[in-house]
C-alpha cells in the first residue's frame, strides 16, 4: 500500500465523520493527528501536543497551513504536495495568517479542530477514534517499530553493569534509538530500592547495584510502542520469580481477553479477578493497567467507565504491576486473536499458559 492509498482511506474516514457531524472542514494540527493523516510525517521540532503545520480537509480538497520556516521541509521531506496537500505558508511574524487562511478556504465557517480554537469546536476525541484501527501499511510499520525498539532497549540493557547509573542506562537506549532514526516519548529506569518505591521512576544518577527495571515508549513514523525489561546481577529469588510469573499471567490474560468487539473494560475485569484470587487486590489500585496505543503513549488509560469497543488492527499495551515487578509489551489485535509487536529478542524467554495456550514472554535477565 502506497502513502497515497493509505491517505485515501484516512480521508474517507475524515469526510464521513464530517458529513455526519455537519462540518465543511476539519483542521488537524496536533502532532499525533498530523503523523496519522500524513502517513508517518512530523510537524514538530520538539515533543508536545501541537505542531507547526496544520492539515485542513474539506469535502473536495486538502491543504497544509504553515509558515515560511516550515514550508520547505513540509514540501521536500514530508512530501505534502506529492500527497495532494496545497501548501499555504505565511510570514513567520504574521500571527493572523492561519486564521485568515482557514476562513477563506472554509467560507461557511463550519470548521472543527483537534484542539481548542475560537473558530470552531474541538473534536479531538472524534479524530482519535478514526486513528484506532490501523491500515495495512500502518500495521507493517508498527511491526518494524516494535522490532527496532525492542532491539534497542534490550541491547542497551545487556550492556549495563553494576556501578553504572540509571541515567547511563537510558543514554545507551537513546543512542541505539537515534542510530535507527527513532525517538522516544518516555524512558524510565529504576534500580534496587527505587524500583520498589516508585511506579514511575525517572532515571537519576543512582548507581545500579543488584537489579534494575528499564522501559518506556518509543516511536518512529508517529507510531509508538512500549515495553519493559528486568535485569538482575544477583540470583533471582524464588519469591521474586513467582511474583514476576504472576504479573506476566495477569498481563497475558489481559491480552487474551483483548478481543475485537469486546468492551475496553473486559480485559480490566479479567485482571482484577486474578489480582484478587492471588491475594494482591490492593495492588490493582496502585497503578493504571494501560490501554490502547498507536499515535500516543496510550490513546486511553482504560478504566471501568471508558466507553467503546476493541477494534481490529488496534494496538494495545497493558502494564499490570505488583510492587517491584511489571509486565509490559505491545500487541496488535487481529480478527483471530492478537500478535506480539514487541517480544524478547536478546532476553531469555518464559512460557505463560492461558486458557490452554502457551505464550512466549521475556524473562528476567540474570547476569553474574
């Protein structure tokens, strides 16, 4: 599937939504929505919510609205004109250019946005729904991103030694990612006591002694994957191994229950049941368990009140945790089950059995 073929699918989704909601134009400027509609493009120079170029879709045309600074790269590297977007670029100091251009291109004024604007309603939530089911091309890219991110993280983790700092471990991942023209939106590393004390442990100059957890969200072409791995420099105790196995059982059970057409909260209910059955009911309350992933770290953090159903070709990353351990990999939901987007490459493997089926997960890497 070419970028133009992928774009046609997405424009059809946008225009169908526009007709239903009775808008004559939709303007997308968020970084995640731009990457989605441009089929892997980048409209930003720093990570955040908003980009520096917006895409306007009407029933008959597509436009890109930006400034003279961004216009050459939007044309040459993001190839927006080749995709069919007519580029309108204003002087960098002309703060009213975007508004005037939008009003001239959508004379009715019935225009919606993926952010808060005085010109029309914010329908970012509706746009997000259009992104959830990945196209064939996006599925292929997601698989590549999963392999590249896993390899970068595991290669870096294998190279860490006792006495290295958490920050040094993160630096090695970032170097490996940039070598592959990849980026990250979050990376965390926690060693020893910090691993036990904090669910979200940002890396510090703390030296690693006996064990560490490392993971985060990594992306390329706008698509994000997430995974976590563990390394021990001392033998894994029976207690820790048992807890980690339980954590993986909960995670894999959530994956098995992530089925096309089911409500988002069904995997959550299955996880809560296992937490309680094994005497860890309080751990269920200490951290969210993840949710859909694609053009954002998580499209939603699933709770029992989240509406909607699981879609075909939708990415998920569940991250159930028990104090001191977490199980986290990215999957893609298919008609006949799910496939792992991230999976152990260099790390040891562990078998997890759910409903009579065996699944391969990453084990704790022991180095001593």
